[in-house]
C-alpha cells in the first residue's frame, strides 16, 4: 500500500513538473500589466496580424514537408523492405549515418546546393531538404518489412503492379506507421529554427518558431499568446493520432 502511494506521489510530482510550463503560459497569456486582460489575444488576432501570419507560414511549411516526406518515405521504405538489389544493406547503413548526423553538419552542403538551384530565399529551400530526410525511409522500411511476403506474391499473381501493392496493401496495412511518421515529421519541422535563419532572407517569411524570439520583450503577453498558438497544432495532431503513434512505434520492428 505504501509502495503504491509513493509511486502515485512521484507520478503526480512528475506530471506537475511537466505541465507547469504549459499552465504558466496559459495563465500569463491573460495577464497584461499585472491585471487580467484579453489584450494579448486582441493584439495578436486583430491589431498586429503579422504574428498570426507567421503561424500560417509554419502550418504551410510543415504540411508541405510532411506530405512530401510521407510520399518519398513510402516509396523508399517499400523498396528497402521488399526489394533485393546490389549494395542494399550498404546503402541503408549510409542512410542511417546521414540520419544520425546533426542538422548543423548538413546546413552548409544544403545551402550550396540550394543556392546553385536559385532557391535560397524561397519556401522551397525549407521544404525540399525536409522532404528528402532519411528518417522517414528508415522508419517505413522497418514497418513495411512486417508485411508477409506471401501477401505481396498473391497480389502479383492477381496482376497487381508495385504501385498498386504499395497503395492497396502496404499503406493500408500500416496506417498507424504512416500516421506516426506524419506526427513525428510535423513536430520536428514545427520547431525548426536554424533552417529559416539560413535559407530565408525575407523576415516576413519566417515561421512562428523563429519569430517568437524577436517579439518585443516590453509586451510579454504577446509572447505567451504566440506560444499558445505554437502549441495548438501539435497538440491537436497528437490527440488525433496518439493511438496510431503508439501502435506504429511499437510495431516498427526497430532494432
């Protein structure tokens, strides 16, 4: 009995420690000049709409990257999971090495390539590197490998090509895995800071994650409101896909 009480007490303390920053942000978003006020929300939504514009910049960028990476990852994951080709394992290991590299290591080569393509300053400079991230291919390769080969062979006998197999068998049988990639990818790119600072030249194109650091410290209530804006999409996505995220990661056969 005492052991259970101690466990619950520790869990409650940990929950309070984790949730305290969120409560702090929410409460302070309604405080202006030491009094309860909706002034911060009025400023963000009506008086200074540039903050709301940064929010939609973030949504646009992250949605484009998530859609593109899922498409590429489904194709690449299917190839690594079910095809045999020369140097397959070697290429896969190199892909894992690239995935483990810090973002700062790849910024310079990415900048050089994007500059030669004349994409610096456009949203494409953020979207393209995100689409071709190796993490999605690695994750879906592990998830797709759990599909029985005899199921694929039966589909081939029925005349299905590889595109149909991918769309009718691999993805439907692994919806949770694909959904887990969507949420992990969205969250990762929602918090991007270095890429916009390096690849974008126009401050008006910055996402909310970068613009938060430039908010006037004289109006902290605006910072708190913008912080809530930054929390909402990720929270909604997680609540909608949390079961798929847990199931997808548990059944990814990660080694």
